[in-house]
C-alpha cells in the first residue's frame, strides 16, 4: 500500500500539519503569562479571545487542572415517602423505624427493609403505596424500579446541568445503585457548582396568606409553645444550640434602622418582640407596608433557632413538627427567604401548603437583566420563564383571581421572591427576581431548564483540588515525561547508532500525533494519561527494536541493505500488530469499566497504540527508505556497533 514514495511522504506531512494546527491554540494559550491573561480579560474582545483559546486547547483533567470531585447519594427515603398515597400514625411509626435501620447500613435495600417491617406489623404495603399492585412483592418491585429510575434520571439531569454550565469534559457516572460520581475540572467556584448539582430545583408558586391570617397563625404558635414546659420563654432566651439575641431593645433598634419605610404611611411594628411572654412571636418582627400590608422578618442570628422550633431533622431530611403543623393548620406552611432580604434579616412567610403551579409547566428559563418600570430593580439579574399552554392557562387563572395579593416563588422550600400580583398575566410569561449576580441567575435558569431532580441528592464525599496542586502535578508529569524521553532517545542512539536516531525522530512524531489527536477530538489529558504516554513511548521503541533486530538477522544472512530493510519490516509487522492489538483490547476493557483516572490512562494508551503502529511501521519505514534509497551508490547502514557494513545496491 502506498508504494509511491511521494504519496507516503505527503501522508506524513499532512499528519504533521494537522497535529500542529490542532496544538497551536494550546501552545499559544499556555505560552501566555498570568499578566497577559489579566490584560486580555480587561476587554470583552480579549476575554472572548482568551476563552476561545482555552476552549480549543487540550483539555486537562481534574488532577492537572484542579477542580472538584463529588460523590452524591440519592435520598431514597424521601423518594419512597413521596410515593405514598396515604399516611396514618401507624405508617409514620413503621416508616421511621425502617428508615433508621436503613441509615445504619445504606448498602442494604430500603424496599426490602420496609417489607420486613410492614410484615412484622401485619400491615399490607399496598394500603399505602396504592392498589395497582397485587401484593407486597409487587410494591417492593415498584419501589426498587422507582429508585433505579430516579438515579438514572438524576444522572441525566445533572449531566444536562453541567453541560449547560460549560464545564469541559466532566465525569458523571453511577457508582453502585444509589450513588453518582461527579468530577468537574477547572471549576473556579466550587460552591456554585455544588449548588447547581445538588439543587433539587423543585419550583412552586404558592399564595401568601393575608397578613391578618399570618399574624393569627403566629399567635397560635405562641399558645402552642407556651403549653410546652421545655419551651417556655425562659428557656428560649438561653444560648443552647445557636446564638439567640437577648437584648430585645437592641434588636428593635436594628429593625427600625434596617427596615426603612417604603412610603410615608409605612410603620415598623416591633411590639411582638417587646413582650418576653410570647415564646414564638418575640422572634418575629413585623413591618407594615402601606395601609394593609405586612412583612415579617427574623434576625439572621435567630433564624436557625426559630427553624429548630418549627422543624425537626429526620436523618438527612427536615420535616415540620406534627404539633406545629396542627397549630398552624394542615393547609398552611411557614417558609423563609433563601437569603437575607435586609442586612441581618430573613423574611418569614405563611403560605398555602398546596402549590398553585409547579416547575413542571416551565418550558424555557433564561437569565436576563431587568428592563421594567421599577427603578429599584434596574440592572438587576432576573430569570425569565415561559410555560406550556396548560400552564399558561392556569397561570392566567391564578393571577386573575388574586390581583393585589402576593404569590411566593418557592425553590426547594426556600422563597426566592414574593411579588405582588398587579394584574392578570396571560401568555405564560413571568420572571423570578432575587438573584445577586448573573452567575446565580445562570445557575438557577440551568437548573429549571434541566428539570427538578426526582429525589434529593446528598454529597457524601467531596475533594477539591486547587490549581496550585494541579500545577504541581503538571510539573511532575512534564519532568517524568522528558526524563523518560531523553533516557530512551539516548539509549536508542547508543545501541543502534544512526538507526536509533531514526527511531527517535519517529518517537517525536509519535508524541506529536498523540497530542494532536487528544486535542483535536477534545479528549482529556490526566495524570494517569501522562503515564499512558510514557508507556506509549516504551511500546514505540519496542516496535523499533523488533524491526531493527529483524534487519540485523537479515544482515547476518548476507543480504543487501535494501533487502534487509524490506524483509526486516515485513517479518516484524505481524509481531508488532499482534502485541499492540492485545494491549489495545486491554485498554478497551479498562476504558469501558474503569473510573475517571483509569479511563484517562486507557484512552491515552489506546490512542498511543494507534500512533505507535503508524509511526513504527509506516513513518520509520519511510525515513529508512529516504536514507538508504540511493540506487547505485555504496551505502553503510548504521544499526549497531557490530553491524556496520558495506552493501552494494544495484538498479
């Protein structure tokens, strides 16, 4: 194949050119100093050029570039509880007992544990998970299928979010039945990434209760807590688990200063906190807005304590206390803002428990800049939403029926914003406010577009690799690579003389082609990948050793230089191909079943095998032919101390 010498040379030159073109952005990007990069980021054009260069450069893995490694676990306890059709006290008792057992050994099967506990209590599981199943075995199968499907969907949603976030070459794969491994190279802000991944993104629109109703509910909580001896007013003022403000006069002053009136008729009402006899409302600050409106606030230093009064931790979940739910009414819910709405204060909301609309109706979400009539919102980041036709109709009905009322935009049980409904909203367009910057708006928009996770996920393992550690790994990898290259090159020249130099030239091209393929196809180079490159150099040299030893054999038989080269390459080819294909198969298995670092090694190894066969058999042969293809001139082949000889070729 390709007997024509010019064609073979042309193929090599094309491969060299393509590799250099693919690697040019890498050379240019990594040739820039930090000062150069900082200057480029000062302008929009420079930033775009820098981002383009980085995007076209070779992708570095987590161990070289720095980033974050997470192991997530799906909360199957919450998932199974959400699938329940009906509940009673007996169910709650059995379910919590089974959940407690499962948490001691999360490698076990929660559905089977539930089956055992319900069987011991002589209660059919179909009473609680619907009547579509013939028996408890059918319920167990249903729950296991739902758990598996939830993890698969969570993996897909997380991948979608990460892809939209713009992370190059992330690793997102299942580990066992309920875990997902996520590796994100080059992340500058791990907190944003974790929030993006872990966020359930359950979007709901819930109507606020009237201020008078909210006040009555807070007073009912006063009555409820007053009846509990362990939560009397004296006990609430102690600093047991969180820092609670004891100086109510100072707190009142803070509220008056920070919650500034929004109109001439606005007043600050802090009467609720002046009386130490009110075990709950002493932590609630009310601000009158206009003639009839009220906002309620909790000091940031008291928020966790107030939440501990209302909610309880059950494993990894937070649930409202049964007594609190009874006091506020089964149709009501108390929520808090997702961040401070004024410096040092969070907003408290009493909302209808049933959502008017959910994020399932959202078809499009994107970050934008506010361009409306409110001067206080000018230039602030927002997220605009578009809804399905059915969602648009429902949204029009809800907004039309509740003009001059407020509706809370709730994301994962935290209130993002609570705007006032001014008029009926038709067309299914709305917007979410409350973001501090465009990155936050971008993350929220991505989460809403990708959809809500079918079950909450919890981070059970986290490793952050800083850029400095990645730089150290790069330096160590470079040193190992160059030491290996120089040692191999010198050894080949010492042992095979000029022919060893030919092998070294082929080795340089081998590395060039390997790096060009990695960059051109967007593959990722990892620290194990560098180890794979070093192994590739050894395999490439091994191929040349096989060829040269075959040539030596032919020389010993008295053949001419041309004949020795021809026969040597022919005899060595089968052995080289066989050895490399066997190794390629091993690499394929490692790539298919290995995790991130193993995959990086296997990928580089497989690409290296391809370039090794090409360079060892094709490139080396072309170079040898160029050197020893002088038809009528006596030649000397330099292939070792004892093998230099004169051979005459005839036309």
